[in-house]
């Protein structure tokens, strides 16, 4: 998380910092599902079946593309 955040600060466009919340949400949502619901055995099922993670995964590229202009 720290490495991603720092890389957005040094990117060509400072607007890439707008993508940090999407990455943080995705990581913390995955950790919540693994620790609270014991869904860590098959991570691909967690990533492809959890709607909030799928929405975040769709919004991140949109915000990154918009930020890189």
C-alpha cells in the first residue's frame, strides 16, 4: 500500500493519487473476507465473486485512465 501510494506521488501526473482509495479499498475488502469469513482457500473465487471487489476493479482503470491524461 505504501509503495503504491508513493509511486502515485512520483508519477507523471499528480492526478494518479486519485486511484489510491480504490487500491486501499480492494486490499482491505479482500483482507476482511479472508479473515472474517475464512475465504482464503480459493482467492480466485473471492476476487471473481465479490461484487464490491469487482466494482472496484472496474472503477480503478477508469480513474487511472482519466488521471493519466
